[in-house]
């Protein structure tokens, strides 16, 4: 038998389909949420995402390498020679960001405070995400009275202010004089309780939407267990928006921990460095013109919250197709102009076929914008 020839359907003047190469299966690394979003993001969205990631990564690195970066300990008030540090000293070669009223080095306290903030984020996020996702899966999949009870409890929790709950937790856990883990646990528990309803409602809505899908029904037919359906089929397809809530949770944990410290219910200075406590101690300094004890801890809080918020806003835009800027479709066939649904967008000049159709269409305008004559 002779060789069979396949009929190829092409667009006149467009050779991109002939040159199209099938790409390899993307790697696991390229499918990670942040990496995938970096490829999708364009324009301001990409700039915001990169800026937020850089700021967040900077504070994470500072937290990890705090013992190397900080010249002194977080509670050190004497040098190696045994001489006490000066109090409220301005920035100098020995103390580049000055000292506090208690004789602490501001730079060292700010660097060590990054570690406390990162630990608080991890505790709050881990507790919230595990409890909220589990309850959302159970409520959305089983429904009935279980769903009604959990929904009522979730609505009731929204009435609790997170900072007030954090103060109550701090008093119950450590009597208001918190150690490192006492203060972090107080803020973590309060944030967990307040943010569980958000994880719960997000997962519950997604599970209720997809639990009647064809692939879920097929899994039931072949005898898949309830646990496998919930974890393999439902969980994987209902966690797309979790990164957005996770970033909001993280920034709220930072602000709550700082609020506890500022109000005097945070971590003691001899247990760990905490930016909110340092701001509380610098209130009197600001009125006396001693600015350095408040500027640097406050700037650290603003920057880390800003970085996390930028990441969250970018992920929120990218998760919503209505807000996501579409990338060029020229990698497959056509271009963004060719696929646009906006009436004001004209096809690109590269697509000769589309241009020829427009030029021959009744009522089509010529290059000068005039209507052709149909006499």
C-alpha cells in the first residue's frame, strides 16, 4: 500500500499552525501555585506579585539567618566587655539604628522580631487551614444537619473581634505576661478561630459545587471509599482559592501579634523580640524627638504586611478570569486581537485571512475609516 497523505486544514497566509510544536509535559515545579501564577501574570499584576514575593522572601531570609545578621541578642543590654549599652542613643557605628530606653539595640531587636513574626504566621496558618479545610469537606459533602450546625457556628464566630479574642487567649494562656510560645499561641489561636469560617465556607462552597460532577459519580460507581472521594477527588479541586485566604490570614496574624504587644499583652522582651512591644515602649520617645526607636519596628510591620498583601491581591486577580489579563494566544494560533470579544479591538495585520474577510464584508470600512461604495 502506498503512503497515505493526511489532509491538512490551514488558514491562508498563516503558517503558525504548521510550525507549532507540542511542548513537553510541564514539570512539578512549574505547576506550583506561585510559579504557575508568575507565568500567567502580565503587566501590573506581575509587577505586584514579584514585588510582594521579594519583600516576603526577604523577611523569611532575615528570620532564618537572624543569629548571623543581628550583632547582638534580642535581650542583650551589655557588650562583650561587660559595659552596658547607652539608653536612647542615636544611630552610630556601634548601634547603627540606635538603642531603646531599656538599652536594647534597635537593629538587633528588629531583625530578631522577623523570626517571631514568621513563627506566628506559620502557627496561625497551619491551625486555620487544617481545621477549616477538614470541616468544609465534611460539611459540603455530607450536608444535612451536620452542614446546618457547622454553618450556624461559623456565622456566630464572625461576631468575635480577633484582637479582643487574642487578648482573652493571652490572659488565659499566660496571665497576660507571655513567653515566646505563649504569645505566639495566643495570637495563633485567636486568628485560627476567626479565620476557620473563611476556609470552611470557601471549601464548603466548592465541594457542594463539584460533588455531583461526573467524575465524582464515576468514583462512587467503581466503589471508591468516602475518604478517597473527599481527599483525592474533592480536596484537589476545591483548594484553588486557598492561597488568597492564606495571605490574608498571614497579614492578619502579624497585625494581631503586634496589637497584643502594643497593648501590653504580647511577648516579654526577655523571651523574644516583638515589634509591637517595641512600638509600645517607643511612644514616649517619639514625643521627645527620639524617632529611631519607633520608625524601624513600625516600618518592618508595614513592609511585611505590604509584601504579603501584594502577593494576596495578585493571586486574587489571577484566580478570577474576569480580572486576569489574557496572555497572547499567538503561542497556539491567532493572537489576542483575533480572539478578543471587545468590539473596538481590530484583528492584527498578521492575520491576512481575517483582514481579507473584513475588507470584503458588507459595510466594512477602508483604511481611511470611510465606508466603501456599494453602487
